[in-house]
């Protein structure tokens, strides 16, 4: 059960939950029509198929959807009707109806008593409150979860720090909860059986951490060395990206890639016929994220060797230096996470730049020789034209005089003689 919860949470984590001024919806019917509406100020709906995708800052919707409802945003207040529900946001008030399963991920989540869920419910968040009766299983991963006057006709699986029972709660199935959770109001719950599982805490020594890091660096070095050997153009391409301008450009491209590839995969999944392509895209996306670390390491190694030390060594050695430095930097407390994110964006940007086809540049020698040939051709044509004009002029000079013209000339000569 828990794996479904994790998948649902990850699906919307990659879509992002931010302050977006407009909401975007995608819905389609069986005919494949495509339409755009603007239901509320600052919100927009783009329909394709029998599914609805909403994304925005503040969303209020009472739509009826025959297929999937996918919604993400800052604050969501949903009273929709759908077959499946996938919702992610900061503050979520779910008052909707879902014929089958519901997946919710966010910060503060409330499943109100007006909500109707047809089957199982999966919730991941910080503070969660459930007030609606549930006909199926419930899985919750949270900091604090509250059950208030509800009946759950199935099993309940908790992974929480704190569980609070308010009012009368009935669970017809089994309660599964982590043993280190703090439970209040357990006497108010009627359940069949409760099972507590131990949370295994890994006590990793510093030596184990360093050994794992060394193996991680070695594995990445081998994988990326193979890539560089198979595609020598990777080294040349990264060498062109060492300027500040290119750095900013690569970060932007990496950010776009990180955000939009999952969205494209979701759109392909919604089309059903595009499911195989969506699965391939997801697999390629995961591979890109791993390979991006190698691109960032190669870039950092070149900066260290060529820009800082003003040296020049083998590209594979530069890559090893960069990957090692990057692996150490991400281990720094607090700022290590930001360095890791920055290196991921940079690596994705470099990857996209490396697979971009290069524009073919004209060979300057060929261009200059072509221009010389063109000039020589023009000179020859001009010479031919001049020769042709001279020949035409000579022909006109040698042209025979007609009899009428000759008679007229003799008559004029005789008239001149008579006057004399």
C-alpha cells in the first residue's frame, strides 16, 4: 500500500507547488477535442480528453470530470467529481467526490466530512486532518495526523510522528503504525487489531560514509568515462561552456528540462496511446539526472584546471578532479543541498547543449575560392559581351548601301555641280 502513496507523492513533487498567478487545466473528451476557458480570474482551463489538469496559485473548482483529476497549486479548495483524484499543494481543502482512489500530497491537508472517496486514500504531508468516512484502506505519511469522528472500512497504515484521535473513530480492519509514534486518544478508537512495526535506524559510521562516497565517485567516473570515449564531442562541447554567460544559460536550460520533462510525461500518460513513450521518457529522465552529475563534474574540473590553475591536462583527469570536488562539496552541511541542486541544473543544461545539433559552418577557404571563381566567371562574361558589341559595330559599318540611297547621293552631287 505504501508504495502507491510514495508514487503519488513523487508524481506531484516533480510537477512543483509554487506561487503561479494563473491556473492551467487540461481536459479532453473521447473525440480528442481541445478547448480553452477562463473559469475564474487568474485561472485558466485547457481541456483535452476526459481528464482535467489544474495548476495555479489559488484554485476553486466544482467541475465534473469523467476521468482523472490532477491538481497542483498553492491553496486548493476542491468540490469536484472525478474518477481518480491526484492533488498536490501547500494548503488543501478537499471537499470533492472521487469514484475510485485518491492521492494527496501537501503541507496542510484537510479531507472534510463532505468529501466522498470510492476506494482507497493515500495522503502524504506535514499536518493532515481526515473528517470523512472512508470505504477503503487509508495510508498516511505525515508529521502529525488527526482522525476526527470517522469510520474507515479497511486497513490503516501510518508512518507518522504524532497521531491524534478526536471523537469516535471506527476502523474495521487493522491499524499498522510505527512504534516510535506518539498516539493520543487511542481509547476513542474502535479497531480490530493494531500492529506496530519497528523503525530501523541506520547507525552509519564516518568510515562507512566515506567508503560509500568513494564508491559513488568511482562508479560515476567509470560511467561518464565510457560516455566520453564513445562521444568525444562531449568534451569539446563542455569546453565551450566555461564562461559566465554560458553558465547562466545552462542553468536556465537545466531548470526548464527538470520541470517540463515530467509534465510532458504526464501529458503522454493522459493520452493513453502515449503511455509507452511516457515510460521511455521517464526512464530517460532518470538516466539524465544521473549523467548530469558527470557533466557538472567535467565542467568543474575544467574550471579548476584551465581557469583557476591555468593548466591543461587530460580531459579524463579533469573529469575525475571535478567529480571528486563536487562529491566533497555536497557533503557540506546546509549549503551542500544547494550545491547539489545547482550542479543538477548545470548538468542537465550541459547535457541538453551536448545533444543539440551543431550548425554547419562554411569553410572559409572554400568560400573564398568560390568567390574567386564567381569573379572570374563574371570577368569572362563581361569580356564576351564587349567582344560581341565590337563585332556588331563592325558589321554595321560594312553593311552595303541600297540603290535608292546611292541614286539619291548621285543626284545631290549633280545638283551641286550645276550650281557651280
